[in-house]
C-alpha cells in the first residue's frame, strides 16, 4: 500500500512538472508579447516606423573602413549602409541600429567610429530628411544573411516599432579588399 501511495505521489509530481513546462513553453509567452513590432522593407523603399522613416539606398561591404586618414581593419567585414531618414511627426532620433544574421545573432553598429546619423544622438526635425552612412562590423560568414534593424530607443525596443530592412549582400567573402570611405550625414533640402 505504501509503495502504491509513493508511486502515486511521484506520478502526481511528474504530471505537475510536465504541466508547468507545457504552460511555460506555450506560445505566446511573455517575451513574445513584448517583442518589437517589425516594419519590414526592402532596399530602395521607405519604411515608416512609429516615429521615423528610413530608406536604405545603397549597401556595400569591405575589409577596411576609411575615416579621413585613418583605416580601420577588421577580422570580418564592414557592412556600410547609406540611409535616408527623417522624423515623422515630432523631433526624434534613431538611437538603435544593428544587423541580425540568419541565425538570429545581432551585431550593433561599431563604436570604433562616431555615427552621428544613428546612435549619436542626432535629433531629426519633421519634414527635413537626412542622409548618411552607418557601419556595422560582422563576421565574414554572417554577411550574406543580414537584416538591418533601426529603432528610436537604444535601451528597450520592446512594444515599439522597429524597421527591418533585408540587406542584399550575397557573400561576405566577395567584399572589397580596398578600404571604403564612410560618408558623413547631411540634411537634405
């Protein structure tokens, strides 16, 4: 009788653990509910996030980045995206810029150079578009499957829109061996 009771308790505990695991792994979970709202787009088309618009005009990759007289090498490749961005309704900035590869790894813009257009605190005024380039350092193997991510909050992108633009680089090994120059941002009139 004691053995059956113990087996019953063990079965009850195992069933409770299995039910708890099923509830915890059921979709949608808490993190899924708080994820950013993706606004997808392609190179050459304008993507309208909640507070800003963004258009990737050109993408290139190289083994080195030229900033004035300085050349920044990398063990991977530099992805340089030429952007046209603007505020929608009120002054705003793009404080988060990164690239996500096909495996879900995220690479943020480099801190080796100041990127005033994004992550540099540049405040955009509505009706006045800005153009400039950003640089992201990624492993060579990841360069062929990147999506650019842009958001207006650098710390917490949850529950807000995020521009997601697929970058058309087919192979990181085919990137230029010559240094590429990073263009400074400018206001367009």
